[in-house]
C-alpha cells in the first residue's frame, strides 16, 4: 500500500463527513465537493515541477517560482469525475482537461467505454485521473488502460472514497499509478457500492436518481 496516499487533513475529513450525510442537499453536496477537491489538489500536486522566473515587485527585481500548468491534464471519468474538476481547475486554472466516458454494466459491473478525448502531445504531460469513487476498480482500470495508450509522462489517480477491494484491483492492474484518497471505507456490498460510503456520487452531484 506504499503507493496509496490518504489525505487526512482535518478540513478534508470535516467536509467529507458532511458530504456523507444522507440529508445533504444537492447544492450542499456539490459545494462541499468543490471545496474538498481544491484541498486535495494541494496534496496531489505537491511534487509538480517548477521553474524559476524573474519578476518585478513594487520594490525590486527578484527570482520567483512558477509551475507550468499547461503540462498538467485533469482526466475526468464521466460523469461523476466532472464534479471534482471545478475545484481542481480553480487551483490550477492553466491545466488541460481530458474526458473518458465509461458506464458500469449493471449486471456484470464491468466498465464500457463510450467516449475518449485528450489534449495533444500527451507524452509531454502529467495526467491526474479523477473519479469520486474507487469501488470495484473496473472503471479506473479501464480508464488508465486507455490513457496509457496515449503515453502521458506520468499518471496519478484521485478519488474521494475507496475500499480494500478497489485498491487491490487497481494496484494489481496498475502498480505504477499512485492513488490519492480522502478515506478507505470498510467494504463493497453485493451491488458494488462502497460501505459506509456516501451513495451514488453522480446522482448526488447532479440531483438524479
């Protein structure tokens, strides 16, 4: 589990707890997710490459440090991944965005792809794949399988919640991909949902059933 990073900052855990509550409104859930995504972005991008730049302050010239946000790609696993994007982009507004459309077959729980769109020159870019839940791991594995075909410079995976089954599956398939999460919950139920979890993240973000 050395490649699994649990972001246990008090603010992250506080907001996650409020999101878990079944009586949290769609508006509240979405707002908390946006705030939590911003906080998680700080940890996930901690090792981003930087470069020196000379600037003028009101008093003198100095050498500061900047990132090249255009080299970063946030890859959203549709549809729920889009709920994380806004918060992450507010922290790194220069990042590019890719999308992988997957849905989970309700009978087999396997991931079926229906859309794939990435920025050009992925071999020069660092990819951060985002999806609120890492449950069975099938969607994450399929997304990263597909993403590796365009050969990004590096890949990380970010989720709000996961469980031992999802972690084991993703690490077995892609041991080179670091996983960042706010919590590792107890288990999956027979329908492939995380327990205690927070329900269906997509439905709660978009107010659907």
